C-alpha cells in the first residue's frame, strides 16, 4: 500500500489566481477613475477643488485596500505584512483621520491633490503589473514603471501626506490636546516608515534587475 501523498489539486491555485486577477483588474479601474477625476478637476477647477470633487470617491476606493492586509494575513499573497499594513494604515489615516475629520483644514490644500495624483499613479502602475504577472507575461514598460516610478511618486506622496497631517494638528489640538500630540507622533513615524517602504522597493528593484541581468547573460 503506497504512502505517497496525492499531488495537490490545481483547482485551489486556479481559483486563487482568478480571484487575484479580478481583484487587481478591478482595483486598476477604480484607481484609474480616481486619477481621471483628480486630473480633470485640477485642469478645470484647480487643485483646491480636488477634495470637494473627488475626496469621497477616493476615500471609498482607498478603504477597499483593507483587503490587501487580509490577503497577507491569510497567505493569499507573499507581500510582507508589515510594509503592506504600514502603507494601508497611513492612507486610511489620511482619508478618514485627516480628510474626513478636518475637511476645513485640509480640503482646499493643493497637497491633497498632489497626494491623490501620487497615490493614483502608483496604483495604476502597481495593479496592472500584478495582473500581467499573474497571467505570466509582464510588458517591459509596465515592469520598468513598477520599479522606477516610485523614485518620484513616493517622495511626492509622502511630502503631501506630511503636510496634510501638519495642517490638521492645530484643529485636532483644539478638539483635544492629545489628538494633536498623536498627530505629532505620527509625523515622527514618517521618517522610519518612509525609510522602510523606500528600502523595500529598492530591494525589490535590485532583485528584479539582477534577475534580468542573469537572463541576458544566458
């Protein structure tokens, strides 16, 4: 009587890939709509109108990213939980803890517009990359943007986020001094947090570039 284990069923892997392709394709469309609404508002009404025109929709779309933390927790994806959780948490802070709570303080700021542009551009690169990767063939341009655009988009997004948090400190302190101290503490975490996210992307970029270099030598 054989004790060998049967080969793992392919159906679970196929269902996982189908779900992730659908999730990333839908996320691509949602963030493309955010980018389109943001750019259209900037060009027609000015950056100061982005929050009133796009803020609610951007908040809804960004909240959906909580699923990505769950994907990490259940092992659906191999992305590191710490960096994924940090990025999702910081964005939820901006759309719910800052924009939703203190619209008068940050709603008219051009930093809100530049933040959404940075976020949306990052996501309309990242999600299609995941779709193509799951399908087994990533176009060269998509791969190049995935591992190079962050050099510009990360500083732009982080600077915008920090400015919006700073703008919210005064009204938060009027509500409760502890809220203001909490925002100062969050600002302080941006330095190590940005370093972790940036070095994570740099490590990924080196790994991909090293792999492409080996492939050319073969």
